[in-house]
């Protein structure tokens, strides 16, 4: 299974920040300690009514803003430009991925992704190009939700998050920690930090534009788009984490339809 990754300067985060992240982790572990991940295709969705309202908000946002912006983005800009933005954004995410691989004791993956980061940051001109991929150094993904899974935490209840989309209690906590603990976000000076955020937004718009047919079929052509998105997210996420999924499990090419 391919996984994502962090350079050695990750520990340079401020002690105040590290304490805050640790507090979030401990709080989340206390809340979710009793949650056991239900075997696929079981769905633990006690908040379905609220989740469906959030889903409708997300669909409205996609219809009114995200889909038109994504269509314009991939139509107006040449493919090499949008690919370069995606490459750059992906390279920025590697330090966080390396950190999570280390926390999961996946040391070979951490070394692999560190090599990818170094190659693309130098030969790839800051990550605009992907020579590491041509060398076989493809990204091996890892995130803090996966770290919590490796530490034995169950996925908890299914959630649909505003602006972000399908998630679970465990993955929502992981997203918060990943966002706050992103080492480059704390190391980059201004205005480079804003360029990095803009690149990440551009990358997500590019994903939405490239996978428009798939996403549209889920959001606007399904008999029950909420249930379809929930099923695809849970099956794909469990598959990523090496859990057993049903025989008809389907790995969605656009893993998170709202791309957190």
C-alpha cells in the first residue's frame, strides 16, 4: 500500500505548539477510547440527521462555488501549470507525512518519503516537478488519523464535516492535529506561507476539476448521495488502513470527495 511523509527539522516546532497538539491527542483518545471500528460494511452513524444537513450544505457550496471554480481552474490554466501546482502542494505535505510514518513505526516509509522530499525540493525546483516519481520514489501516504488507528483507536462515529466532507470522529481529530502540526506551516516565513496555502487550495480545485465526472455522479446523480458518499468514504478509508472490507468494496479514485 502506498503511503505519504518529514524532514529531521520537524522537532523545531515551538514547545507551546507541541503541548497544544499533545493535549488534543490526549483529549481525543479519552473521548474515543471506547470506540471500536465496526467491521465493514457496518456503518456507525448516530448523527445521521445532522450529517445529512451538513451534506446538503456541502452540496450547495459545491454547486454554487467549488464546482464552477474548479471547472474554470482546469479550463483556463494549462495542464502543466495545474500539475505543477499540485506537485508543489504535494511536496509541501511530505514533512507531515514523514512525521506520521515515524509515529506509526513505519521507518522505511519515513525514509522513502524523506528521500522523495529532498529530491523534489532540489532537482524538482521546490516540488514543481516530480523527478522523484520517475525514480520510483512515489509518495507513501500517512496521516494522523492513520496514526491513531495504528495506536489502537477505533474510527468512532461517521461524521460529515462542513466544507470538508466525509470523515469519522477519529479522522476528524487526526485532521485537526495534522493541520495544527504541519511543520512547514510553522517554519515558512511570510509571504511564503501564504503561497503554500494558495497552492494547496489550487491543488484541491485541480482535483475537483479533473475528477468532475466521478464527483458529480456521486453528488448529483445518486439516488441518495449522502449514503453513497458515506459508503465510498468508509470502504476506501478502511481499505487504506489495511482493514477488511466487503467483497464489493470499491476504491474511489477521488478518495475524499470534498478533499480536506
